[in-house]
C-alpha cells in the first residue's frame, strides 16, 4: 500500500503540488489538542469529586497524611522515652522508700526479668520505615506498662510494710525499763553471784533501791504476773507481739494484771529483791521469737524518766 500524500492547487504556480510537513503539523496539533483535553478532563474530574476514579487527589491526601503520621509517631515515641525516664526516676525514689520501711531494693536484674521476652517485630502492613517506627513505639509502650505494673506492686508492698511497721515500732522493747546502773557485759555466761559457778545469764541486771518505778518498754499485753518458783521472785512477762516478749523479775509490787494492755512508758511495777538475789535490782530479759537477746542492744540511756513520770501524773 502506497504512502498517504496530500496535494493542493497552488495559485502561485498554477499547478497541483504536494503538501509538505503536513504529518508533522497534524501530529503536533493533535498532541496539543490531546493535552488540552486531558487537562480539562482532570480539572472537571477533580471538581466532580473524582467521578472517573483516577485517585490522584486521594494519593496526594495519603502522602500528606503519611507525613503527618510519621511526625506524630516520632513525637509520641519521644514523649514515651521521657515517660520511661521519669518512671526510672520514680523507681529510684521507690527504692529509697523501700529501704526506709526495711524492704530490699528492686535491683536492675529483677527489673529486667520483669521485662523479659524477646523483641518480636510485627508486620503492620505499611512501609518499612513506618513499620519500624510502629514496632519501636509498641515496644516502648510495653516497657512503660511493665515498669508501671512493677512500681504499683512495689508501692503496695511498701505501704503494707509501712502499716505493719506503724503497729510494730511502738511494740518493740526500745527503752531501759528502770533507772539505775547495769553492766554492759551482764548478758551471757557469767559467774553466778550466789552459786559461785559459771552459768548463762538470760538478761541484764539494773541496780537501784527497792521501790524504784519499772516501766513497760513497749506496747504489749501482760502475759503473766505474780510470784514464780524459778528464783525470779515476783515477775512480769509482757507479750509485745511481732515475736517480742520481755521479762521483769525480782519485783516488789506489780500494778498490772494478766491480759491487760499496756503502752511503752506505762508504770507496771516497783523493783525489789524477791527471789534469789544478793541485793535490790531488776532482772530484765528480751526475747525475739523465743531466742534470748542482749537487752542492752534495745536500751536508750537518754530516756527522761522524769518526763515519763510527769506524763503519768497528768494522765491520772
């Protein structure tokens, strides 16, 4: 098939001549018209809400949303890091509180064990960079949640110990029960002053005149009161709870009875010289869960007995 050619009559030459560059001009004109039509079509499609379903505007919106999402993810991740640092600072303060109530600190190994498990990466079905950011964010949230749970458990344990201590501290035998002199080495093996042989001494002897006031060394319930057959003469035993008991022996007079509650500093007896003694004194013992303790370790020698007496006088 021959090539298509176009001819026209030239008035200048009075002859029929071939129309040169026609194809090029025609193609250029067609391309120009096509571009104009496309632009008009896109604008009309945009104005009519993408009736052709081309999605150009939607893609632009998604790109803009993706940029905003990345900024928000970075901002949230930064805020979570700040929160995590604050939680760690809070954990240090919590450890200080634990020490104050006689609880061990939560060490780093215990905290890391609470975070246990592997860093499992998830596929959120988004681009690699955003997927990585979402995984980091998820991990940060999980760590913050576990740290918060650990601190909540620690706080609960601390408060329970604090409440227990509030009840226990007044009950601990923590003052010297009577004015007078005593030996720092009176507890343990010693030469018995009456029998003249080495024997264990279960407490400490505080020497003073007969009739010297004897005070309860901690909040307690009177477990027994009266004369004994063990050489202790007239004796008192107080049960302080929390494993503590105290014994007051060789008394002259008792002011309390079995089952009665007493508080630290209450007048409970007068010292004497009943039982096997060589002179007037108070024999005082401290036991913790049945095991004898050196009472001297529980003494505060700066107790103002006159203040105690004045308080007792005002309360009568």
